[in-house]
C-alpha cells in the first residue's frame, strides 16, 4: 500500500476522543516507510487538528467529508462549498421538521443553540457505547466550545449575510427517527447534495463532490497513486464512499454492519487501537 486514509471519530480516536499511543506509533512507522497517511473526517480542519496536534501527528486532512482538503502544513488544496440559497433551503427543511443542526464553514463550525449542542454530543457519546459519567461527557461536549471547535451564534442569518463565509456542511441531529427520515427525504430531492451519516441519529449534508471517497480519489490521483494501492479505515456511514473505491477497506470492530459488509478486513475496536493493528498488518 502506498496510501492510507483514516477516519477519526470511532476509528482513529478512542472513546475519549484521543489518538492512542499505539495508533501514533503505527502511523509514524507507516510514514517512515514512505506511505502517505491522510486523515479523512467529517470534522472541519480546525477540530480535526486538535487531537492530531496533541498526539504530535502531522498529516494532510480531508475535512468536512471532503468539502476541504489541506496539506500537512495547512495549505488549502481543494474546496467544494454549498451556495447560500442551497444552505438556506436545507436549513428551512430541517427547521420545519424540528431537526437541530450546526453549520460548518470556512471560518469554523457554528451552533445557534448552546445547550442543544451540548446535549447532542452527549447523545452521540451514549449511542457509541460510552460508559463515562454524564458530568464527564458534558465536559467533553463543552471542550468543543472552549477550544473554538464550535462557536455559538445567536442567529444563522448573520452567517448568510457575511459575504466572506463559505458553507461546507450542515450537520443535523435528532433522536426522532420519523423527523430525521422525513427531513432526509426532502433533502434528497435537492440538486447537488450528498447526504450521509456518521452516527445513527445524524445527517451530514454536503456538496455532492464533498464525499470522502471522491476526495480520497482526487488526493491519490494528485500523487499518481492508483486506488488499488490505497487502504481506507472507517466505522460509519460517511466512510462508505471510501470503502467503495479503495483497494483495501478495513472496518473497525465497532463499525456498523453496512461498513463491515464492504470491508476486506475487520480490525479491533477504536478503544483497542484497531487502526494500529490494521496498519501493522500491511507493514508486516
């Protein structure tokens, strides 16, 4: 393999949202051997870099599911944004179905409901099987605001009125399956949108070109690396597009069944450094 593309949440990161020591060592060993290691995440670049910097990992980042691609040193290489009218229409659909959402932009991620943003992270942690106390989960959720990964804004209209803002993604959450399904059905009728999920109760809405699989293909092509020489590792719905195009797809032990069904290999869980084990398998 000449390139490895790795998802973050539920994959590279453990349940504490940290990169394990084993994963760090494996990635650095792969890089030492000349393998291009790329992070492919639904997070924006700023939020993605926080755990990478903590772990002292330097990698290119395909962020917001492929809406933006940055080199290891932070140079923007590729962007696929949504126009204002599309975002406004999608926002109206989500509001009508009472689905909470955050907006991801070239200037970071924003929420218009601070407490709902906290509740949503806690719900995601609970759905992923976290056994932490609610107080600790709230601390993790509040870290998103404290680190600037997400900013609170009174009204999204201020973003629509700002000509310097480019919209990358709407990240929607609701535990109400009926509301989420109805909103998704309406969104799927809109042109030029890609709709995926990174958890059981969310929707990730991006430009149709902003999909991890397409972004990985473009990045590999820029390095003249054939997709047969690309390994991808992931766990959830927004990783499926990568699994469909890669030469070797690895599902995490904690991955959803649809992801496992497309994988050539199932590794250990994110809490047991499954990424490291998958990397060492190809290095041995």
